[in-house]
C-alpha cells in the first residue's frame, strides 16, 4: 500500500470529487475554492504525475475543445488503489485524533 502525503490526499479528494473529469486546472480551482489557499498549478501537476506513477490515479486524453484552441486536455480518475490510500489515511487520522488539541506552552 502506497503511503500518501497531505497534499497528495487533497489532490486525490479533489480529483475524486470531479468524477473522473478533472484536469489540472479544475483540480487546482477546486482545491483553492475549498481550502481558501492559493495552490500552484505546477504543484498540482507534479502531484498528479507522482500519483499516477504510484498507480493511485490514471489519466487519459480528453477530446479537443474549441475553448482550448483545438487542443486536448489530460483528465484524471482516481483508481481503486487511490481510494484505498485515502481511506487508509482517514483511518489513521481517526486513530490519532483527539477531541481537543492543546498548543504547546511557550
């Protein structure tokens, strides 16, 4: 089972939420909208590439579109291994969680 980092988990969740029709820009926009943080498109593409090498997402070329000047876009779908990786991280977080986190005292 491949371990995933926090940002990899977020990208998997965003891609999964786009039902196999997410591509770099839509995944980035979804992450920015839902986290409220600026997200680098380069970081999204680097993470998608790493997740694909791990077998957690698969990609395919979508159809050419007029709004993209006739170019095709690469769309991503979360694999069953990707779903399992996210569920594993959720279980780990649940086991580690505590009702209230207390900040360290200075």
